[in-house]
C-alpha cells in the first residue's frame, strides 16, 4: 500500500499555545533562543515535548523521517551483528552511505520501500531448547531503528537488543500498550507475542519486585553504607548455573585431548568471554561466583584424567599462582548499567 506524501506535522488538540508546545506556568512561552533552535533542529526533542501533553494527538510522524535521522540510525547500529538475507554488512552499506540513505529515503516517501524477508536462525535458550530468531537486512534495521526511536520517545520506554522492556509511569498505560501491541501484531503481521515471556511487572522501588531479562536479573538495592535504593543488576541464577554446567561439560570432554597449558589458555578465553557479556557495574560478586565455579570444576576434572591424581589442592593453587586464571575485572573497568548509546 502506498503511503501518501504529507506536509509538516499537524496536531489535533483541545488547546494550543503560541508555538505548539506546552506553555509554562506563567502562561508565557520560553524566550530562550538556544532552546528554540534546539527544538527546531532535534526531531526527538520535538516529539518528546509534544508527547508530554496528553491533550495532543500525533497525526503525522513521517515528516521526521529525514536524512539526518536515518544517518543517526546508521551510526547507532552495531556492525558486528549477523547479516540478513542480502548479506550486506554495515561496513559495505557505509561505503556509499549518502547515496544509499538518499535512495532509501526516496523509496520510503514514495511508498515503494519494501522490507526484505527475514533470515531465520536458531539460538540456544537457557533451558536447552532452541529459539527461532528473525534477522533483518541492514537497511531494514535502519528503518526499524527509526520506528523504535519514535515509539521510545513517545512512550518513554527502554529498548534492549532484539527483545524489549517497555517502561510506563502507570499500570493503565502499560495495559493499554500491551493490548494495542497484541492487536496490531495479530492483525497487521500475523504474529503473536510469546506469552511466557510477555508480562507486566510492578517495578516500583517500594514493591521490591525483580525481573530477569537477557541473562540479567534487575532489582532495586542499596549500596553499602547508603540508604538510597537504586537500580541494580546481577547475572540471572539460571543463566549462571547453565554457564557453569556448560564449562564443566567442556572440560570433562577435553581434559584428555588437551594439555594442561592448552586447557588453561582456553579456560581464560571462556572467562574473558563471560566477563565481557556480564561485566556490568554492580555484578562483580556474580562474576566471582562464576570464577570460583570454574576453578573448582577445572581442579575436579584435571584430577580425573587418570587413576592417579594430577594435583593436590595445594599443588593446584601453586600452579594458579604461577599461571593465574583470569579474575573478574576491577569495578572501574566494568561497563555502566546504562550505555550512553542507548536511548531511554
């Protein structure tokens, strides 16, 4: 279906201020020229300011689909992610970036843009089952980023990778959004939400609730010596146990095939990968939990390579001092909970 060309965005509302933005308490609009210039040049700021006024209704967001915002989408995307059916990477798309974005923008406004089919892949879940994953082409990811950015600005939600957490100020907003999302996915795309993973959580500080997402458990907690609660994360227990079981199985299968030095080097690589995935501020205790599990499993299976024990615990610790296994990074080297590249 073709999309009609539309002019500047119009708003349906019961009251209007001089500039189309909410008036301050005194009834006068801001005279700050720098702020006005910022509003005029920043689509997301304009959308966000309008969204705060519950009496206004968006009738056209398509005017915010421009070269500047498509260019922002390109730079925000992770170039290391898997490619879609066309096999085009971010690096390849960027070799002729301006021409590619201009062509995409033209097709979007003319209504001739058509997303490519998703490439199907399967990834393992924490419970051992496989989860189907639909991988979009890079150009489609640009359009999807723009759409997600618009929605996140309007609904003040946070988006993570391919899954999403949507945050709302009230339960009524959350329920309304969920119902609309389900209806739109069913009617427009013939898709359904995963009922086991789709839920509403009252995550207020006083509720002391927690939820798990992408291998982390999110909860409210206090720092040592502080009475102020803040958002904290830790490795989800189920994911931590699964990682330890996987390492134990790996070292069991390879203890007779690899030398001790090779096992040591490979173990350090696995520890490094775990820290890269779960090394966020506040999660250092769980990083050490995994580290100690790995140390115990390595000691256990090295002593089962033959009928004779390879190490006593004292001998194993001596080797650990000579060839240390990679310990979790210092707190200063951990990643912040909120990546500044993310839009929240």
